[in-house]
C-alpha cells in the first residue's frame, strides 16, 4: 500500500466543480484508487494539513491544485504542497488562468467587500458589519485567512509543472494525466495536458460555418434563439471555440451554448482574449468608426466576454487603476 | 522636454507599430526632411497595420510602454487593399476593452499617416507625447511588482509560523 | 534576456554615417552597451558601414568569430537593408539572419538632444538584438516576369517608354485615354530652349508608335482594374465606344464632310475651345491613330435618335457603328509604366485674373494653339474680338507658389513664358510684359535662352500680379489693366494691355487618387505619384513592377520627361531580361496540424490566398498568392498562422527589447 505513488488534491478559490470532475471519473476512479494513494483531498477524504506537513519534502508524486489564489491560506497551502510534491499540476481554469474568481480583478477589494456585505440587493446589514480577520472570544483568538487585493493564477504564486485546463476539466483529460504520471512519460515542463488545437476541430457544427463570415451584429444567447443546426459564431453569438483549446468534446456548443473559452488558449497564443478579439473584430462588416461602433454595441462587456476565465493570467492581469 | 542639467525626469516611452508602406515611410521622410519631433517613440516595422496583433499592444503596455501608437495607410489606401480596415475594427474593440481595464484611451492611438505626410508624424508624435506626459507613467511592470508586494508580506509570516511550529 | 543560447553569436555594428548619426548618437557608448547584451560577440562602430571596408568588416567578423547573426544600426532599411543582407550572405550566413536598426531617419535626424537620441538608439539596438536571435533562415522566392509591358498614357513620356521597350523587342500595350496619342506636347507650338517645333519632333515618334510591330496601341481606352503582382499583372482595359470600327476606318474624313451639321458647331477640345468641330471629328490633323470618332454628347442620333445618319451612309467601308458598346479586355503583363501626365491648373481658380470673364485673358495652352500654324487661326494671333494685340502681359506663377492654389513651383512656366513671349513678339510685334515672382531657369541652356529672349526687348517686371480689370478710361480699346507691385522699384504699377497670358502651373490629374488606388501605388497629398526613393529609385514605386515616367510624378519639362521615360523603360528591361524577380519571403503559412479549421482567416485575405480544404477541414495559404501583409496572422484565434520575417516571437522580442530599458537608465548619466 505504501509503495503506491502519493497524490494530493487541493482546492483554492474555486467553485467545487473541479472536485466534481474527479468524481466524474466514475468507475475509472477505482482504477485511480488502485494505483495511487490519495494523501490529501479535503472534499473526499479526512486528511488534515498537519498530516501532509509531517511528510518528507518531495514525497508526493503530484499535487493537483484547483482554484485561483486569493487568500493567505490558499497561498500557504499551495506553498506547502509545492514543497512536498515532485510535480504540481494546476487543475482547471481557475488554477491555470484565474477562472471566474479572476473576474474580481476588475474591482478593488474594498468595492467587492462593500458590495457583498453592504450593497447587494439581498443583504440587510444596517451596522455594516464586516468579517474580521482576527477575533478574540473567551481568551481564544480565531483567525480568518487574509484576502489579497489581487486574484492570482497558481503559477503566479508557486512553480507549476503542468496544467489541466477546463471549467471543469473533462474526466478524460484527468485520466490521461494520471496515466502519464504513472507511466513516467511526462511531456516538457510547462505543457498544458490537452490537445493543442482549437475547439472547432471537434465541433459538430464546424461544417456549417461559412468561409465568408461577416458580423453585422453580435448576439447574446439570452436575447436570441439559437439555431441548433448552425455554427454559433456564424449566427452572431460570440463562440470562443476558435480561440480555445479543444479537449472537452465541444460540450457547450453541442448543448447550443457558445464556448466561453474555459480551456484557455493554445500554446501559440499568449493572450486568449486579445486573440479572439482580434479574430472576430477583423470580420466586422463595417468600415467606418461609427458603423463599427454600432456593431460593437453587441459586446457590452469586452473584459467579461473575452477574459471570462483568464483575466489574472492575461497580459494585463488586473484593472490598472483600482 | 527633458533637461540634461537636472536629474533625469520621467518621459513617456511610446511603442509604435508603423506599416511599411505609409507610416514607416512617412517617418523616413520626416527624417530626410529633418522634421524634429519628440524622441519618445520606438518604431516597430510591420508590413501592414493589419499585422498588428492586439497581443502586441497589450504586451507593450505590460512590458512598460506608456503609450502605444499604430500608424497605417489612410482608409482606401492600404497597400494590401484593406488591412487597415481590419486594424481599425480591432482597434475600436480593443480600445473599448483597455479603457475598461483602466488604460486611458489617449494611451492607445491609431493614426493614418501616408508616405508623403512626414510632418504628420511630427504632429501626431508630439501630440501623443504631450497627452501621455500629462497622464503620467502607466508603468505596468512596476504596478505588477507592487501588486505582488502583498504576497511577500505573507511569505515572511508563513515562514515564521512554520519555524515556530517546528520548534 | 533569458534567451541565452550558445548557438547564437551576434555581431553588432553601428554606423557613424560620417557625422549624420555620430553627431547625435554616442556611437561608442551604443557599441559598448551592445557588447553587454546577451549573445553579442562582436560590437563595433565604424565611419561608413555601407562602404566596402564596412561590409568587409562584417564578412570577416562572421568568418573569424563564427557569428550567426548580424545587426547593423545605420540608416533606413529602405536604403541599405539589402546591402547588409548581402554582406551577411557573403560572410556565409543566410541573409535573413540580419536585422537593421533605423537610427538615422528615425532617430539622429529628427531629434534635437544627444542624450535622448542616444537613449533611443540603445532601445532600438536592444530590440534588434533580441529580435535577430529569433530569426529563421529563409529563401527568397523567384517570381518569373511576364515579358509584356503595359504603358499607361500616350504623351511624350509614354511614347518614349513604349518605343524604347518595343525597340528592345518587348511587346508593349500603350493605353491612351484620349482618341489620339501625343498628349500635351502635341498641342505645343515650339519647345524651349531650342525653339524646335513640337510637332516636328513628336509626330515621327507618334507614327513610329502606330507602326511598330511590337506596340499594341489602344487609344480611347482606359485601365479599369489591375490585379496580380510584379511579373504577372492582369490589367482590365475598357475600350470606350468611338462609334467607329477602328479596324475599318482609314481616316478619309468623308463622314465628317457628310455630317448633317454643315458647319462645325461644337467646341474643339484639342484647340482649347478656340475653334469648332462637328459631332464626328478627327481630334487634329496629325492625330494618331487616324481614326475619327463620334461624340455622343453632341451627335443628334444619340440625343434624339432622329438623325438621317449621313455619316453611316457616307462611309464606303461601313466603319460607322452607332450601336457600339464599351468593350473590356484583359491582358497579362509583367510590368507597368505609369505615364498619365498632368493637368494645367484651371485658371478660374485665381478669379481676380478674370479668366472666363474678360475675353482678353488667355491661358498659356490656348496661346500655344493660337500661335500654332495648324491651330484655330493658322498661327495668326487674333483675339476673341477679332483684334490684334499691341500690348501683351504674361502673368507667371498662376496657380503655383501660392498657398491658395498649389504650393509648388511648376518648374516649366518661367521658361514656357519666355518662349511664348518670344513667339508672340514674332507673331505680333507687340510690346510684351512678363510679370514674374522669380525667374527660375535651371537646366542646360535655359538661362542662356532667357537672356537671349530678354534682349529681344521684352519687359520683365518682378512682382506678383494683384489684379486684372478693364481699363475704364479707354472703353473703346477694351484694354485690361494689369496691376502689380514692381518690387524692384517698390511701386504699384498698372500696365494697360490688349491680351493677358496666364502661365498656368501643372497639377495632378483629377483622377490621380483613383488611379493610384487601382494601381496600388502611393501619391502625395497633392496627387503626384511618389517614387520609391528620390535619388536611388526615382522611377520605381513602392509596388514592385510599377514604374513612373513624366509629369504624373511631378512637374517637369520635356527633356526631363523623356529622360525619365527612358529610365523607366530601362528598369522594366532590367526586370524582363533577368527573367525573374526575387521577392521578400514574408509570406504566411498555416501549420496544418495546428489549424482547427475555424475558417476565421479565410474571408480576411484580399487576395483570396487562403482557401478551406474541405477534405482536410483545414485552411491553406497559397504562398504564390500571399503578399505578406500578415492580417490573417494577427487574426488567427489559435495562433496557427505564421508570417515569415514577422513571426510573433520576433515581434514580441522586439517589444521586449525596446522596453527592457530599466537596466540602463542608471548608466545614462551624462555630464
């Protein structure tokens, strides 16, 4: 039993979907459990931080960490797992690129706290009470993790060997990664463990996309009916498939929802949002500033659209003035 | 203008992407005509403003440019027929995005300067330098560094704590 | 910075360019600094890098130091990129392992302060050194040159180019918009400074064009589209309907005789409206080709369809075809010479000179026709009111050197004014006043010509004419007062004259911008086409295979026009006889295994170089059609298109190089 390679799973600023994706391995999870020892998995197993701390440095073969890094606790755990592990894998869009929590990089911490604890329509908080980082009661001090001003990707905090993309990653990618770890045939450090080709490659609607697409308007799915037979981009819906790694099986598009880019860019692109922006705007069917702007009204939130999963990992990382 | 008798003051750094056929040539013409202008721009030559990938512009900002200027052929005059229109469309969307990201619109500029408009190079560069000078440094590399200061503070406290626990 | 690579060994050179660069850029400091940058093995400054010793230095350094990359900071790459690429090649490297830094035109020449200029040089040099490390070996593509040539415009420039090429055995298509070739020169009487008759020198050349077996002459035809690239252009030519079958017409003029209009009633374009023609007409007696045409604007048939069509019946050869339609023809050529000429400034643009209001005011071109033996008056200078002038005022610089019209000096007006003064004197014996701003008579024998004519008793008054108005004191003679300040005696003078000649300047043709767009060449804001380099490539354009001759490039006289036309022909011959041209390898390509087939790039290519291969479900770039703009590269959402010479990594390195200036700021402390 102790001969089996040790694996740790941990979550940081994330929704729990990545944990679900591990469970989604279904019967394959038995194969995983047969072949590895899971030494930390807060969602599924009752190991504590001190158990891992007690292990020698480098004794874990791989740690799969999901979630972005926003709190001191997350950093602390990430650093600790880094020390204990031979390989760290950023698991899922949040760890790789910042993910949905990364959209918070458009706002200052104060703005967010104020909204969440005071201004949100569902909040009644007349005393404007905020959580305290340190609280003394009966002579005992309770500490909450500190919140940073900036949401970070995992590799902006610790060194990361590999990335498994997705929100969440597909079980297939996880299984392949585990097999690669077990076999010892690992790709070069820095590799994203997913096909290095864009999503259209595996999209069933690909053939319906015309070769002379021009955007006369941009549409949003809650306002317009989607033709399930046709390429979503060709209908004016901002499907990020062309700018997004494949590997998910085009799940969203098959469900008639545009790809929102959770698998991140291919290895040849440094900033997924900028590249997608470049691609779609090039085909806007207007030549004057006025006419172009009229069409761009259909993209009311460029940052949220193009960097839904990738703001902290993008070139600009965070709103410049906050 | 910087004065070499005093301490070196901040002056903006502007990265420019000039198309080979119009604006780059216009900047050459400004040179041949000795049309003096502010020394703050650094020109990167591309064949067409259509080659300007928004990634280049964001990367320039991220690496420390205070402003980014794109120069292309006038509408209808593109050496490659319509590359400049593609550039314009990207520019309109990108500027909307960078503005949302807190980068003032004046820091990102698109100008049509034809091969014969050497003097327009002077006018545009001087105007942009004066506008960006008023805005002050964008200084993203420094900002990135200062954002990460918060991590260093915790880095120490984490280490200390661990030392304490080991004892 | 982290791109330390044992394989990459860069040689860096900065040129003093005499003192052009060295006076503003601290070249020693730049060279010293470059030596400290990653991968730089050799770093030198030298007086003239483009000289033979400068190039030798590069070649030897490559061999002795096993350099793998070369960077030269000097002038614009438009000037010497090829020189240094060649030196890189001579040293045994691929010529594209070279990067040039423009530190003269973009730096030393445009800034005032040495420290800032040096600092800029350091940034640009660092950018190039970072960039060159990413360079890939590339081969220049050879494009075959189709040996046929298209010459646009049948004035003296086009005629001379066409004849030179045809004499060298090349097939030339000469396309002229008007019904006859000859251009403006055919309208002139005599030419300065030799005073030889324009027709005597031009008409033999015109008929040589007509009869040359290698020249296809298309008059009354226009180019309406040009596709392709150097070596293989496809030009679309529109043949405007003459309503005469060109092959059948022999120019007997019977139809003109037979026209239902017994008298000529419509203004004759060739004679500047000083005479009349019929709706069916021959532009002028020596028109080439000798083919009449029918003007639908004035012909009764076209206006009312109620003409007895005497022209049709009069033609024994049945050459009149009133149903003729525009005809389009596509031709393939390898090169194009643009010789579309100029337009005289419309004298109405200077309203206070009264052209169009006072019958006594003429343009220079009208006077050319008036004094011409084959002109409307057979060379007799008769004014519009039938009188003969006794006093004539010639007003120089009409529509030139004036910010309200055109800023430029039209170069030929001083001399043609002197010529007209002489000819008018000869024809009329009148007193002649020249009103000039400056007499500009550069060129061989020109000043001598001016002096000689001046001695014929002309009066030269130095002053721009302020006003021309009727002489109310002498209503019978209907004279005009020319009012000017004689700046030499600083007095306002008013000279009564019978005739005013306005020496109108030269300006671009009205459709210069449209033609430029069609041909994809550049022109100044005024509309004169821009040469690739004023000294090094004066007849080339920025588009390979398209050359300029004559006044479409800027005002010039006949000798210069002919010289330029010959030069353009020589450039064309050089291309044709080599058989091919090497073009920049800056085309784009798609990595098939990386392409997802999203088709985003396909509609972006204006040259339809990108196609979607259905069987593979991938996009594909036909490199023969790709012109290397890089638009698709910037737009490929998965980064799967690469542009040679402008790869993403090359440009990113350049950006990083420019902006990695923090390390040097402390060093830049000047006393």
